[in-house]
């Protein structure tokens, strides 16, 4: 039988920069093509050459549109990749949105570095440009879920929705006589707006995410927790700040808040402000693909009609200084940048206010610092004391926890002969490795970056 090799170029022993290479005698397939985020040592890897000749990569398969899975695509194309990039329809639209925004930020950062001379490069250059991003779109090809696609004579692939965000999928690659499944990011079993993750029933090898491999999400009723903290904060004349990922999380938060108003659990006249042009555009895309959610389009239109969407940065200062209690949903989700920082600078030093952390916070981000009880945050070169209430609500996570990951594996009629763990920090991966091997008796390997593993 032909030799099959797995090699992780990113997203190994970390939750970011996902790039997993499947090497075969017929095709070399890269599953996901993400940017590294978080710690500076990780971000610097975006500037290093991949440990493979890019011309050796024949096809890219994209599981979903988050930046840590798609953000490297323009650079891959810029550096010579000429093959097709397969993804679902919603992923295509969301990836375009995210990549154009990423390219714009790359250009702006380079421009600022040159203007203020805080760079050792002369001149500083963006990782990639808007033009690079737009050129990569020509190589996007969309696929339907549950339809087998022939990639070469002996290789075919199939997508199944996995619940993380709209369009997100796990991918099965049948390669000669072996079946290899890449889980992608697996969503929750009980999302407010998405159907539960679908699953495959057979795999010789499973390459699986492990983001929350070492923990269980809080079983406290999410609606009750939100109701408590919102009412507690507005009683004290404070603001509720929800740092949110623009794609997926922001829309789920909006939906849940609208439900709380309908149920008379929070005041009907409490302003809800979505201050993120990308989240606004992602919401437009979600409306276009409402059938991928469990909420119909008419209901979405009604919900969106009752929130204040701010696309213009010039309006942010006015909202920041408005003394009325309000809920602010703003990017970025890990507090690495974006408009949420303007609200934090103004509100984080006041105990009347509450910051609700609703998603995974990678090592080295401001969000992780808040969860680690940091007494101050550095924002735009200045330190701000942390006095606001910092509350983590894991019930809003878009990632399955350990028990949900285990349940997903148990759905296989023919259990995988081996599982390889990716997309997780070391402690999470080790905990999940032990759990799988103990409970399911399946051999587990934690993939190491650039290590070649023969399947």
C-alpha cells in the first residue's frame, strides 16, 4: 500500500496556526492554512518559511473561516501555491471577509511602524496585502456537505458540518484504502443558534482538535448567569462589555440577549450595541445563509432590527462617553486589538462595570491575562488598573469540552485505530490523551510541529 504521511506545519501543541499536511504518492493535501496568534514567539512564525516547498502542496482544504485556520492563505498563494482551495459556501464568504480585514490590518500596522519608526525593518512591510488576499480568492472552490468529491484517482473527500460556526466542517479523506478524518474545530452539542456537530462513522486515523481537552464547561444555566450579571451591573449604573469574535460568537450573543429581553429577564430598553464592522458584515453573511442556523431568517431580521450596529469608528468615542448603562459587543474576542480596547480603557478601572469573557483566550493575550486575575492591562502603551468585574461564561464557548469531544469519538461505529491530537495547549492535549486511552483504549499521539508521522 502507498505510504501516507501526516505532518503538522502549525496548530501542533498550540491552539493557533492550524496547517496539517497529508502527504501521499498522488497528492499532498494541506488541511487548513491558518495564522499564528497570541504570544510573540508564535506570531513570529508567520514570517518564517514553511518547512516544505510550497509547490509540493497540491490542494488546500479549509474546515472553517476563523483566522487561525484560513489567515495564511494569501501568503501561501503569494509564495507560489497554485492549486484549488476547497470549502463550503458560507466559509467562502466569511473567509473573504476575514482575509480582507486581516490584510488591511497588516498594511496599517506596517504603515504605523514606518511612520513612528518602531521597527527594526526599513521599511516595515505587511505580511500580505489586500491585493494578495483578493488574488487568493480566485482559487476558492465551494463544496456541498455530505457529497463525495474526487480529488485524484485514489483520493476523495467529504465534508460534514461540525457546529463551530456556520459553514464549519469536519473532513473525511479516503486515501487509497485508508480513511483519515480531520475534525476541524468541533462545536457544542447545545448551541443557541447552530445544529449539533455531525459526525463520521468510520476512520482509520482521526486528527482531532483538543482546545478544551482538559476541562468541562460550566453547567450553570447560561441565561441565568447572563441575566444575573447584566442586571447586577445596570443596577450599579455600569456597562457590560462583551469582547467577542466577529464570526459566530457575536451572532450567538445577540440572539441570546434578544431572548432574555423577550423573556423579560433584562430591561427591554437596555441598549445593545454591536461595535464591529466585521461582526456587522458577518451578520449579513449569516442572514444570507440562515438555513445553516436553527433560527429562521425572519427571526434574525427582527433581532437585528432591535440592536444598534455601529460600523464607523468615529462613533465609538461618542458611545464610550455615553453615561447610560448599556451592553457593548465589540472585537476582538481575545482583546488583542479592535474597538473593544477603547471601551476597556474607559471602563475597566471602574468596579461598576463588568467584562464578560465568552470564548477561548489563548496564552499571551489580554483576555488570558484577565482570566489569570491580572491587576492591570497594557493597552496602546499605557497601563490600566483592572477594577471591573471579570466574569468567564464558558457556556458560550464555540468549542466542545472534554466530555463532548469524547462523545463525538464514541459515535464512530468503527473506532479510529489511532488518534492524533492537534489544536490545543500542552496541558489540554495531555489530559485528553490520557482520557481517550484510558476510557476508549485507542492509541493517541500528540502531533509535534514539522514531525513526519507515517500512517
